[in-house]
């Protein structure tokens, strides 16, 4: 994706003061389009929102992403409540650069909808936000994103990339090569000044939401029917997540990826012991009020996979219908979870194996290790997770398009 799909240059300039005005221009490779003089073309929504520009969409229009839409550093994209944006099939996506802002603030009555022109996993790309908060890929805290081939990260933990509230993202996860595909929402080095609240990511082909470092806090996240992991972090993420309901869907039981782990937690995939970035470089989020529902299909039927050096504090988590409840790997992770009670009020419902661990040189007996890790977990059969145990919580109903969901809908 970095080398082929995403290197096209865009020269559409979008400018606005009180109202929206756009100027069209020609592009190379005979790929020029004309934009109406009174605004952007909703049927051909792509290009760059230039630095110093604020663009406000019209909620009475339906916009069709036909390529990459970039919000440059110093630019702002405002998406009002009730706006619908459809992605044409392929690598069509919205990306916000470091220093750019997205203000996508829907309401419970008028959510903002991103979806494919047609429905189905992996139909279009997704949403990518790049911030200036630390990651651990380098000593400077910066790296280059796999989505968009752009620099992200830095030293500003409180960086503000804008706000997303009451946003529904469907049909994302376009695969741009055999190894890489879009997530529903990708947060690269996003800071704690950014608001991410009441987001639903449904029927995506890859991860629902993934954090690449940063300090952003999220709450009230609904993740249903995503082909890979529901909730994924790496590169030293140190934010919080509160009220998350994540589940596989029975429609995808026989897919190659029926929906993998509820949580996949890494510090860094290539160096679990890195000290780059903030606070020693380790991923160490606070995870509260989670419900994770799976089924036993596939090789990654694990409620939580905590590995590659990740730490974390967990409280009030319901894990249901996975083959394995919690699966640990790597010494840095073991040492953290053996050092005290980091997993509180864990409720395992119809889970095959409660706790697993993989032997290492320092911990050669996997069974003993799993026993010792289990002793550091407090279990609570009355824990309610995201609010209603395994049932869809009230906060997720209505605006998301759903009124109910439970273990039977995950297809165990």
C-alpha cells in the first residue's frame, strides 16, 4: 500500500470561511477532475484540505469517498451530525495528518455514518488519525505509518487531533496487499487532547480499532463482526478505554478470519523490551468495563492475548465463549502481571481454558506459569463488563443501528 496505492499526489484545494468554497485543479497522469465552483463535489470526494483551511460538510448531502482524503497539518474538517459518507470500493479513506483536526461530532439522534457504497467486510478503507504523542518505534518517538506512508508520533502527550463522537464506521478494512489492510479506526500517536467517544465499528475486514502508541483515551466503543482483532494496541499506548462491547458475528463463522481476539495487546512486535518513547516505552493502558464475546472458530479464539511486553490495568471484564480466556506471552508481560493484581473483576463465561502462557527461558514451565498468573487474577462472576454482562448495553443501542445483541448472535 505504501509503495503503490498511496503515493498519488492530490492537488484539489478546499477552502472555506463562513461558507464552503473549493478550487479545482488538474492532476498528473491524465487524472484531472473538475469541482463545482460553489463547493466540493460530493460524488467525487477526495484530495487535500489545505493547511489554514476549515471545511464544513453539508449534512443534507451524501458524500462518496473516491480516493484518499487528506486533512493537512493546520487544516480542519468539520463533519456535522447526521452526515453520511460512503466509501467507493478500494483504497478509499480519510486520513488526518499531525497538526490537522477532524471535528466529527454526531449525536445519539443523528450519528455520523461512514459506510461502503455497498455493504460487506473490506469494501473500502477506513479512518486514520496521526498525532504528535509518543510511540516507541524510535528514540525520537516518531515513525512512518503503514497507512498513508506519513510520519506520526512525537513528544506531546496531550496533542489534540479533534473530536469524534457518535460515529458509525461500517464495511471497512480494504486489503491493499496480502499482508496489510485498513482497520476501521487507526490511531497513530494520538494524544489525550483528542476526544474519541461513542464509536461503532461494524463488519470491518481487519481490526476494529487499533492504537499505535499515543495517550488518547476512548470510551463507549462498539465493535461487532470485525474480521481480525476487535481491540488492538501496540507501540507503547498509555491511554484509557472505558465501556467497550466487542463481539464476533455468526455470519462470519466459516470465514478464513471469523473474528480473532477480543483484545490483542503488544508493546512492540519487533522489540518487546524497547525503552523508546514515554515511560520506558511500554504499553500500559487502563482497561475498564469491557465485554468480549467470541466463538470457538479459528486458531485465535482468545478473549485477550497479552504479549510482546505489554502491561496494563484491567477491571470489570466479561469474556464469553472463546476457546481461551486470557493468553499471555513474553517475559516483560509475565513480570508485570506476576508483580501484583493487575486483572480485577474478571468474569469468564463458557470459556474453554481460562488462562494460558507460553514457556520461555526464564519461565520454562508453562503450566506452572499459567497457575501463578491465574493466582494474580481476581475473578467475579457478577462483573457486568460493558454494562449488561454479555448483552448489548443500553449506551450502545439506537444510534449504532442495533437494539440487541448477545452470545447467540456471535454464533458459538
